[in-house]
C-alpha cells in the first residue's frame, strides 16, 4: 500500500546509450536492435505495476538512464501514453534525461508535444581533452545548439549536469566549463564529484597507472570554487549537489530526499513502498523473461525495519539544506530509545556543524559539505 494519499513519483529507467562513458557504471547497453522489444516489455511492465498499485496518483515521472533521448521520440511517446492510460496523473513534472548529441529542433519540439516539461542534460565538461578522457562526444558547440533548440521549443525548466574532481585537469579548465555552462542560463544545475567506480574503463586505467585520481585537496578547491560561483550567480542551493533558480527545484528528486514512496520501471530501477525496497533485475534478458511470464521484473525485495527506515530517512533528508523534522521522523518510525542519535546530534551541534531547533535538524556552515563523513558515524 502506498502512503501519502496514494500520491507517488515514478522513475523509468531507459537502459540504452550510444556509447559508454569511461566513468559510468549505471546499467545501460549499446544496442539499436533491442529498442522495440524493450519498449514493448516496458509497456507490459506499466500494466503490471498499475495493477498492483491501482490507486497510485503520479506527482512526477522521471525518464533516466542510460540515455532516454537515444530511445527515439516514437518509443518515448508510446511509453508515456501507456503511463497516462494506466495511472492517474496529478499534473506531474515529467523529466527526460538527454545527451546533447541527440537534441535538435525536431527532437525538442517532439518531446515537448509528447508531454515532457523538464529536461536534464549531461554536459559534464566543455573541455575537449576532458571530454576525450570521459569518452563523451558533445563539445560546447553541440551543447549550445541543443540548449537553444530546447528553449526554442518552449522548455523553461532545463537542468544541466557538471562534473568535477576529474583527473588530469586544472582548476582553470573547470572554471572555463562552468563559465560556458552558466552563459546558457539554465534554471537548475547538478554538480557531480567523480567517483571511480568498479568495472569502468576509468577504474581499469587508474589501476594500470595510466590515470592519477585528483588529490582530495584539489577536489576540495574545485568544490569550494563551485559553491562560490553558483552563489554569486544567484543559484539557490537546496540539496548537497543541486542548485536552482526561480524556484525550479526538482520535484522528482526531492521525493527521494523527503523519503516518499516511489515507483520504478525498467531494468535496474529501485523504488520503495511503505517499508519495502524493490530492485528490478539489471539483466535485459532476465527483464524480458520475467515480464513475458506476467510477473514484475523484481529481483530483490528488502523489508526494512523501523530503525533502518528512520536512519535512511535521516540520511536522505539531511541532504537537503532545509534538513528534517526530527521529532516527526522519530514518531513516524516509532523510535523509543534515540539516545545514540541525540548524542551524535549534540556532538555536531557543539561543533556548529548542525543546528537542532524546535525539532528541526539540519546541517549548517561546512556541515553540509562534509555531511557524508558525519552521516557515516550513525550507520
Ligand atoms: C547516469 S547519467 C544519465 C544521463 C545521461 N546519460 C548523461 O550522461 O548525462 C546521470 C548523471 O550521472 C553522472 N554520473 C555517472 N557516473 C558517475 C560517476 N562515476 N561519478 C560522478 N557522476 C557520475 C553523470 O555525470 C550524469 O550527469
Ligand atoms: S554517463 Fe550517461 S551517456 Fe554516459 S554511459 Fe552513463 S548513462 Fe550512458
């Protein structure tokens, strides 16, 4: 059963990319000929999921990946139509992640006509050498063209992704990329610190000694620069890595930070309903097989205890600048003995890294910037 009056947030994972970036471990395959079969199965999954959650009302729909823009607008339209047919929609935010090289005037006007009202575009860097290292193919000219196409088509809620902590680059390279990106005046920005994930080309090259990861001091310098320039450019930081203008915060991502019940579709999608987390299989063949057998493609179901739910909701909620209502969470998850949490809070309140007033708990000063290490203490 869904909480929150059956209002929920739907993630759709599109597992295709035109090529694989050197750093990325998200589930995706490079294949043209599986797209139709995938779309057919995804539409079946929409029906299966809506049978289970027949009262669900969607506040947001988020097509992520992978690269949703590489699926093509006809299949994207078929999927959105199926979602509209099977679920109640509450005038939702409907986001699509796009890669710049997929976007031209036709694409932009088609996704607008289909019903998407928010676009998140991965730029990462505009430096040609860095793009080569990342195995990404859109230089700034392509990014500019894509951005202007989207604007021309009427999109007034565009988010751009920037990466920092990238190896073999200096601060001035990041500065130039950020200047380029800011010149486009997006409503929203997400900043990602590179993680060197297992089973990526980058990890292989680091292990071989071909690439040296950036030192913590240099990563810190870049992070400090980013916070400053985004503040100076009037972007409001509302989450550790997310910044918005004109109150264009991401409704979908905010649902994760507020620890709401969510739903998910597509291989490797994860979602949480009440006290249970569901993980869809990451194998495309396994995904096809399970759906052909009329079952939801869930490969892992994890039932969370009240204490686990409480800690996870703290973890997610404290990522937001506004923090969490600690007393509400405590009573929601029936936490009777919270001495260990109160001691932890007291320590960081004394260090002036957290504030705890009237039940509201939030990071302050540099607390948000080093929140990962502070949060790890209570796992
Ligand atoms: C998985 S991608 C999907 C969207 C789209 N395909 C793209 O490339 O922008 C979403 C975001 O995750 C970020 N990402 C993926 N792997 C990462 C890593 N190892 N470190 C930091 N960010 C990463 C990318 O930079 C991207 O902006
Ligand atoms: S970063 Fe985006 S385009 Fe690159 S491999 Fe990952 S999902 Fe695909």
